């Protein structure tokens, strides 16, 4: 006989069981391309990933190397690298336009966090989106010639340019391209 307690218990076990499964997330597609991916975006959607906006990198505390942000103080995309912030926006004439008004009117929830992957034994990383697997990587949105195909890019947008095979970041005015 199925009782209300049995249904509640089954639902709780199912919910708790899903929390223990290592996560892999595909956005805009059915699945990730391989087991070494924790987060992957669909290809050639002519859309990019918009980075978190911060008032200034000087006001951001406790972030791990590898963190990406869009700095509103100087309109640059930056990555935390070797304990400091590295500028990825070659051009310093970035702009945020009217979107900054939306950003400034919002109340920041400093405790907001989404985590993908298996938590490590290291201290919890601060961030809005944290990929925690030590053996998996994120694949950026892949766009052919984003400076030509993304009609209205947002400040802080980042994609992988499949034509030039390089990282592309948008500072609100111009695209900057990075190739190893």
C-alpha cells in the first residue's frame, strides 16, 4: 500500500541522490561533447557568455585565479591571474551604455553561487558560477567571426572565435582577440 509517507520518503531519497551525481551541463544543446567537460555551450548560435559586472576589481575580495569579470571602473574584461588582475581588453574605450543603470539599480546578493561539478577539498571558491571539477573544463560559446556575426554584443561578452581560433572579449565598444 502506497502511503503519503512513502511518497515523501521516495521523493526525498531521489532528490538527495541527485545531489551526489557529478554534474556536467550543456547549454543550448543536448549533452556535453566528452567526459572532460563540466560546462559547454552550443556552437554557432551567434551568442556569447556575459561575464559578471563588478564596480572595480579592487573591491572584489577572495576570488581564485582563473576568475573572469567585466570591470565597470575602466570598462575592461579581466582575469585573475597569478594573484593579480590581467587586462584582456586591448582597447581602453569600452562602454556600458544604459545597461549600467540596470546593474546599479540591482541589489547584489554576495552569497549567490551556482556550482557545477564535484566540490574539492580546497576552501570554497567565491563566485557566481563556480566550476569545481579538477579534471574537467568549460568550453566557451563557439562563434565564427563574432565581431561580424554577433549583432548586438553586451559589455563583458566572451566567446571562442572558430574562424580565427582565438578567445574574443567585448568591452562595450570593441572586440579584443587573444591567441596563444
